[in-house]
């Protein structure tokens, strides 16, 4: 929380990251794909803050973390990178938009790599028309 009682701007990025990790670790794994776990690095983040997200107050006067919803999709798919787009909603109102350029990466050997056919097949249903 920032000094104004809002969700700190850096926390928005963490919320987007948590959604992305769920998709590429748990979601992909549920489809039998584990190669994303071997490495994805972020080449770029872009965030637009459209409205503040307030912390709520419980009956006992304590702050309550906001409940937000993040929708995400793939806005660009290339051989060696893909872009994840996000929209963050607070109480049904659009509060932020973001994009992350993701690069498949071989962490063990330290170099970027191309998407595999299985990875592309996993991402295609989420590709923006």
C-alpha cells in the first residue's frame, strides 16, 4: 500500500507476474508442457495505470487487500519471443493495462532460444485475433 492507501504501482507488476506464472507453469503443465519451466526471461514491460486500486477496510477497521481480476492473452507470437497482454480489473472497473515481452531462454546454458512447436501450439489459442 502506498501513502495514499492505494495499491503501490510496483505491486501491479507483481500481480501481472503472478498471473503469467500461473499460465506458464501451472496451466502449461496441465497440458503436459513443462519446457517453459526451463526458462523465460522478460525483455520488456509496459504498464498503463488507469485508476488507483484502493485497499478496502474490514469491519474491524483493518486494511483488506483488494480483490482484482486479471485477464490476459497473447498479443504477438514470433519465433523467439511472445508478448503477453493484460487487463487488471478492480470491482469490475478497468484499472490497468500492461504488456510483457517474454523470451524463451535456456537458463542452464545462458542463451535465448526459439519457441518449440509444442509451446507455439499451447500459445495459439490465446493469440489475439
